[in-house]
DNA sequence: GCGGATCAC
DNA sequence: TATGGTGATCCGC
């Protein structure tokens, strides 16, 4: 069997390319499947998409082999044990069989295409597809004769049918007609379950009883009423449960119906020869596995191979398979279903342009944000999805309660036209420069190692500090840290501002990392053409209340923030340094601090009152996130002049930080976030320690070693340590520092 | 809880 | 030239 397949592969290679398009589908009878297969193969061959499909198929084959081996290892004793499990489970499932309800599944015929034909009757009888050259949503029956079908890219469809007419999708129109159909459904089951714009499940038990007519008669009537209301045809299936009703509605498509009586024998007969692929939930992969490993083709065989299924699949999956074999599924009252996620994704041509990618992310984030606002929803988990040019997909998920790395989701506060100042992006330059700089930097690290000679003298400058001066030693160490950072800055003008680093990341990811998740060895990751953002799961919120209030009132067991604050904390908050405290205190140190804001962005500069020269600055922005506002710190940098000063580096950093934090507090932020960039291990650890001393806590290490980190790096502009701090806690912690100076 | 995979429309 | 967008679920760590 295998051999004959592989020899035929050599002569007719298209036979080995398994697309979903050749799968039996209504209106596809009489199609020259061989030709379709060949055309699809010829059009796909050599493309990135094709290569990815081959990878996926190889993976599935491997999975099948693995499972075969496991099945072969099962002993007679194992099998008899699992057979007992099956017998017991089948009895239980059988006992749960529900034959008293009548379900109806309605499925509009070629819905989008039919609606388009209503608005343009000239399309009637012509092969037509709704969609674009890249993707087809629906094809009318004329087009299906050529093998054109949903989910097929348009350019392949055109090859199959040269006269094919393309009509762009128009969801407004489809929604309108969908609403019309639903008004009809309403009359038969006010609680009908809409499965999509063009499909619904109705529990018609009551209507049948009340009117004393059969399910088939209801189906006829409903279909003709739908036609009267919309001019569209639909097909229906009537059966004792939803799973079967769905299968039935497909049997006499289009414009037909099929009734499966509420009778156990009828159901079992129906199911016995039914190909498993007809069952909702069994797709291409599952079908291949079940056939490849166990030789299962029909639902009946699910029961025959029950012991194997129980042995090799999880209980829930095995349960599903067994109920399919029994023709069970979906009879429960439709419970209130609520949305569990909301997402936005876009496909674009491959690029490595970091600015462009960032813009895409921002756009998508905006769309998502808008959708969520429209729906009045809040998220708890954020997922970033990336699809590379080779169609590999990777997700990064993050709980927003723990971590706020979604810089891309900042929502401009009032003026959305505010742009980042151009200064921030003046380094669209060469990664070579950056890389070599790093190498040089690393190689020179050793001479920069600080230790205390004889536990007394600084190895770098000879300063003398006994070990008992813990704080002073730390500050001295920070001094050298800043010195080092400063030197680097002098090599390349701007170091600390992010965004410009994207190029490095893209480069590192694309050429540096070889990723081997699971058994497949992927080649290098190329550019990143697709990105998706989604948020899940959701907690809905009633209208009009600001997000902050929502989060508090919705999180179970979590009292509003203020209430959880301890008494001591409350007292401390009342004494936290005000902005004027901080400014006064800084002037006492001959420091001139300034805070500038442009829209959501801010910059804090520290100048020497004596020399009027800049000593350091911090930049960042206030971004709105679902749980409230967040103070996002891009950088805290200290200037060269700072190094020659007597006063502690830590002190100046603290002053600048304090203004930023106080500003964030005044803006209503509860959290501050930053990335301690890791360009070299030595200074990174010091940087982290510096921020730790200020009061930040590590939330995540972005190492760049996993595919997933790619997303982090895109968002944060580098590898390093993501750190967060509670703004109130910081201010409380610092209060003595500033109050006492007053 | 996270990330990958599958499925449906 | 070119293979989508949205939402759900399950499995394995």
C-alpha cells in the first residue's frame, strides 16, 4: 500500500499534496478531482506555503508512526483492560442517550455568494467567488463545478476557472441578511443557537409538540419562510441531537433537507457507514490519524477500535470518539454563551523593517482596543501572534495582572496625532555598527571588573571604602556603572532610547537562533510578515464605567486597591513626597529638574545649577492599559558631566526617577514599567541592581533564546530584564529621602 | 498558566 | 504577485 503510493508519487507528484480542497463538499460531484489536485499542486509547488504544508504533513506522518508503535506495543492484557473501560463507558454513554428532543440545523446555501447574487442578479448562473485573489470565502455552485471552493486562494481558483468572477466581501450585507433569517428562526425557537452568520441550531421539540407536526414539516416551513423573507435558499437537517442535525443538513444540500428519526436503530444505522470526516470536530489531521493508525474510516469503527482509542487518547478525546460511534452529541439546553476572546490580526507582505513592524503592531493594537471598547470588554491575558514568511506561527501570552509589556497597546490620551520626537529614531542605522560595538565592549569588560582590593580599595579607581560602608560601596559601584554606560554612549550617540534597536532584534532572530521546537527542526526564522494580537479571556463590563473601576469590581476576591492598602500604607501615602518636595530637595542639591510633556510622552531633565549643563534625563510615556494607566520608562540616562561630580550617581538617578514616578502618580498610574537592557552581562546585572535599589522588581527575563522572545523584543526593543514597580510603594519608600531634605 | 495545534466557518 | 480573520478547544508541559 505504502509502496504503491510512493511509486505513484513519482509519476503524479500532485497526489501526495493533500489539500483540503478535494474533500467532498456539497456541489462538488462531477468535479474532475484529479485535475483540481494537479492544478493546486502546480500553483503551490515551491511556495513558502507549500513548504510549510509539507513540514506539517511530515509532522503528522511522524505522529502517526509514533502512535502506531504505541498501538503495536499494547499487550493482550492491556487491550482486554481497555476493552472493559470501553464497555463501561459505552454503557454510561448509552444511558445518557437523549431521543426526546428534536434538533434542526439550518445552513444557508453558499451564503455570501447567494447574497451577492441577490444584489447583482447578473451573477446568476455565472461562476463566482466571494473573496480576493489571495483568499476565497465562498464560491457559488457554478464555480464549484470547477473545483473552486471556500478557503482556496483566488489565484488558484482562477486557474481552475478562467471566467471566474470575483466579488469582494461585504459583511454589512451578510449581517443584514443573517438578521432576516434569524428573525424567522426566532419563531421556531426563541433560544436558537447561532453558529455563524449563516448557520443555526434550533430546538424544535416544543413547536412540533404544540402544532402536532413533524420535524420534517417544520423544516419545510422554515425553509420556505426564510426564502420568502430573504430570497435565499437554505438546507436543513433534523435529528435527535445537534451533531447529527449538522451532518443531516449537508446531505441534501443545496435547498434540501434530511430527517433522521428519533429512533436508536435509525441513528445507529445512519452512523454506521458515515465517514468520520463528516463529523464536526474531526478535521483533516484527526481523520488522517484515525485512518493511518487504526484504519478507522466510519463512525461505526470508532466503537470497534474503542480499546485502542481509550488506550492512546485522553479520556475526554476517547469519550468524544465513542459518542461519535454511538451517534450522540449536543442535546443540552443552550446555556448562555459568552465570548471568551477577542482578537485582531492582519497579514502583510514580508518585511524586516522594524519601524514598519512597529507601526503594524500599533495599528492592530488600535483596532483591537477599539473593538474592545465597542464591546465593553476587558482582557486578562494578552497574546501576541507572529507568523513568519515561512508560515510558522508563534504565540506569546501574558497575564496583564503580572506583566505589562504591551507597549504597543498604548492609547494616545487626547491627541492621537502626537508623534514621538524624531530624535528617538535617528538610528535607523546599521546593525553592524551596533554589533561590533558590542563585541568591543564585551572584550573590554574584564578590565572594568570592580572588586575591592584587600576588601578596601576599589580596583578601578583606588578609592578607599571599608566594607562596613555598604551603601556607599553600592553607590560607588553605580558610579562606575554609569561611567561605563557613558563611555558607550560617547561611541554611539544615543544608546538608551529604544525603538532603534529593532533592527538588531530582527537580525538576531533571523540569523542567530536555530529553533527546534518539538521534533521538527525548522530552518532559520526569516522576516516577520504577519502579526496578530488577541486578548483573552475576557471579563465583560457594563457601559460607561471607566476601566479602572471595572477591574476592581470584577476581579473576584480582589477588593479595590485603596481598600487593600494597609493602615500604615495609608499614613505613608499621606506623607509621600509631592512634586514640589522633590523639586525643592533637588535644588538643595544644586540640581535643576525639568519635566516636559507632549501628549502621552514625557521627558525629565536634570541640569546642574552651577554649570547649567545637563546631567541626565529620563524619557517615557503614560500609556492606557486595561487595568488602568501605566508609567512606561524608556530610559534613565546620566550624562558624562555627571561622572565628574562628587555627588552620588545614585542620587541623581533617584531624583530623576522620583519626578517620573511622581508624574506617573499624578497621572493616575499605579504601575511603572521598564526594561533593563542587557547589552553585556556585567553591566546588565548592575543595571538591574540599580533599579532594584530604586524599588523595581523583575517580572520577566527577555533572553532572546526562544522564538517567543521575539515578540517581547519587538515590543521592548531589546533583550534584558523587564521590571515593574508599584508607584505608590516607590513614593512611600522614598518619602524620607525627600522629606528630610526639605 | 502558557504555547502549540486543530477545527470550523 | 499571491494561501484570511475570528473564535474556540484541547493537549502537553
